């Protein structure tokens, strides 16, 4: 890992020094960071896509993705198809230093850099460049994945901050600016099942949830609304007792279904009194 980071820093130093020698091109390289939705403690993966890659290709790429370590943990960063150019096999002993990443605790730093001057081995394709895999913490929330520059000096000994690097370093050097579309990992609260509504009062007329002296569709409708926590659906204690025609000490859609069967004359009033 130290060799990879050192090689990456060397490539970044060359790219940073070249910044002062050429102006940014008019077209931005598009970097789109994906989104994921997971439950607390669950695994996730997010793709990072490149777009508008110049046809001449890119030999040096250096940027970071900031994230909230209190909400997510990044376990792995894998190179996607857009970054698999065959340069690693051409680099010889330095092939394993072509791509590297490291986690600062606040940023995932990504470096792809080749010393090959043959542009056929440069990044030329749009598409998936990276896949970030990790695990959500147990707290619900949204962890933004924000693309940008690495939080360090532009090159060793410099007082200037690093910039995003998308460069073609060959016989001539050309640098490209980048436009990021940020992503996120949304961690939702785990689903919970509402506690059953326990009845306490004795029933006066089975099925009469509205307590109006008769059993009809309005009783089934009130029970259904009450079961889904409709704030305007109010059941008195007597109504709850009458509504519990399944005799399970709770009021839910099963009670409404049994009452509708009674209304349709599929069962009798005696059936409402029995579980």
C-alpha cells in the first residue's frame, strides 16, 4: 500500500506542476456519484461514472469523495471497466501502482496514473470508473458522497491546496476541469409493526364499531382507517370492543373483513360473536 500511495503522490506531483503550464479545456469531465438506500447496518455499493471523457484520453486522475464516517464505513473501492485499459500489464513491475485508493477517515482518495505515453492505454471510455462498497452504521440519516479535490497540499512543500486532476501527460500536457454530481447513501429507520390495539370494554353489539346501534359498511370503513392510524378515525372503548369480531384482543383489517362478510350475508350475527 505504501508503494501505491508513493507512486500516486509522484503522479499527482507531476500533474499538479503541469497545471501552471496549460489552461483548462472548455469541456468538463463529468463525474457522477451514485445513490443507495439501505437499512441500518446493511451493506451497500455505489458506482462512480465518468462522462465526457476526451477522445485523446486521460493519463492521470486524482480526486476525492468526501463522506460522513459517523453514518457509513467504506470497506472497498474497486476499479470499473472505464479504468481497466490494459496499462497495468504494460507497466511491468509498476503495474500494481496504476490504481490506488486510501481512506483518510473523511475522504476516499482515488488515484489512477500511468507513465505510458501511448494513449491507447489511457482512460478513454465513459462509464463505470469505480465501485464503492461499504456498510451503513446503525443511525438513520443521509450520508452525502461529495466529489472534489483531495484535502492536502498540491505537491510536497507547496502551500497551495490540491486541485482535482484530469490530465493527459505525454509529449504535450493538457488538463481538464471536472463537474461532479454528488451521490448519497440514505439510511432509513427499520420498519416496525404497530402494536395491536387492545380492547378492554365488553362488547354491546358485535361489529358495531361506530356505536350507532347497527352494523353496516361504515363500521368496516372506520375499522380500516383506525388500523392504518388515520388521526380522524376515532374508536371509543365501546367501539373497540364491538369491532373485535375476530376475538384476538386487537382491532385490525381482519375484523373489517369479517364484518363485510356479515353485511354480504356470508355469515350470521352469531358468527360475529365467535372467533
